[in-house]
C-alpha cells in the first residue's frame, strides 16, 4: 500500500482542511477485504515483534494523537491484538500530576520510553504541550517555569526541543512513528451522540469533551503548526483518515509493518560455541529413559 498520501512532507506547510480528507479511502479498499488484510497484517506484525524482541537492538515508539472520539483506543486494541504482551507497553498521558509538574515537560515521557526489543505506545504524548497547552495557554502558569518566552517563541522553542529529542531517540535505535487520527467534526458529533445513547459507552463520555469541541478550529490550527514544524525525515507525521475505523486500522497496521520490515530484523546468530552446547544438550535429553 502506498503511504505517501498520509505523510506530512518535511519542510512543507499543510492544511488539514484542504490537504487531508478524514473520509478518504483508496478506491480498491472495501470493508470486508480490509478486515481480511488487517487480520493478515496483525499476524505479520506479531511475527516482526517476535524478531524485534529476540534481536534486542531496536525499540519502536508509536505515538497516537487525535481529537476526542477519533478512535485511538480502538485502533490500539485492534492493531496490537496479536502482539505478545511481554513485548509491548501502552501509556496514556492525561493532565500531569503534581510530581510531573515538578519536572520538565518531557520527563514523564522519558520514563515511559520502550526498552530495546519492545514496542512502546503513547496514547497522547508530549505533543500535548504544544496542542492543548497552546489552545489553553493558562496551563503554562501551572507549569512552574522559571520564565515563559513571549508570543510564539515558546512554541518555536518546544518544537525545536521535541525535534532534538526525537532525533536523539532515533540515533539511539528507538524508531519513532507518529500518527494523527484525522476525524471530522461531523463524525465526532455522531460518535459523541452514540456514546450518550448507549449505556455501555457512557463511561467513555465526559462533559468536558463537548466543551473542548468548542475549540475545534483552534485545535486544527495548533495541529497544523505541529505538523509543519515537527514532521521530519527521521520522524515524519502520518495523518490517517479516521471517519472509517476499519480503514484507519488497516493503514496504521500496514505502516507499522512496513517500518519494522525496513529495519531488516534478524533472529540472533548463535556462536559456534553456543551451537555446540545445544548439540550436547540435545544428546543428553535424547539419552534419558
């Protein structure tokens, strides 16, 4: 599958409204076929994850950002359904705690980085510091900063810090994949109403979700700024159509598989001494009554 339509080209300025359609799907994809392909992709991802774990050289950090009800949780649930839990960690970042506010804004993310051989998933991330904090700048006053650069300078500063951080991760073998699940405002409204009407989904809904919806245009502008400044050659952003969940899951799974495939992962090669020990162990076991 060609992923170019979903990548934010580094060094360019994009418009979410004009350049990326939340309802987009390739002309050849239908829901039934997509589910079959997703099942195959989940199995392939499980195989790659097994080799990643055994090789113990790389780690994969997958970041999901989106507006509420875009399908982050369900995408993680479905795409990662075949993964060995020992090799995968999921962290959901909400409002920072008092302890976290006593540290720099990247601290809690650094603590949650995946170990070599593992896949780490951030459900929201340090990007909240240039998204929700930008839409609600009063949050900065609670961050105990020694100084706050005026105007747009703080956001430019944080874009630079985030790019440097991600470059550091990639240089040290932590591959960074960043997904924005692009849901339309119309589809979000539909999903909110569905949660309200369905008792089993009430727990997913919060009145604050509707309040944040009032800032939709502000969030879209903030996201565009994020994409324009932090989609890099070493860690590009993928903007994934999210109005059709089945298509979202298919694309995300395919991108992750292709990224792992590109690493040319290999099971560890045994030394001759190790091979000899295996043969000796085999003989001992076979000689038992």
